[in-house]
C-alpha cells in the first residue's frame, strides 16, 4: 500500500491506496476542482455541502452509465 497527499478545497488529506498514485492524484484534483468551484460560485455553501453535492453528482453519473 502506498501513500499520497491530496489537497482538496484547501485541506490536506493523506491517503493510503493500492491504486496507481497518478490515478489517485487525478481523482483528487478533479474532486478539488468540483468542490472549489461549488464553493466559489455560492459563498453560502459549506465544504460539507459542496462535498455532498459532488458525491451525489458522482453517484448519479455512475448509475446513469450502468443503465
């Protein structure tokens, strides 16, 4: 298991993974972009709310691809 440091919405996360580190870094960058954009576009949204909206979009996309 390898470790990687991700920066998401200004916070640092140390992640342990068996996945390719470049892949995990790419996921982290995409997540950072989506959450940061939501927070920048709506000053009233919290990081938790932005993370939940981003997670819902991701799950919705996964379900739509499966059907």
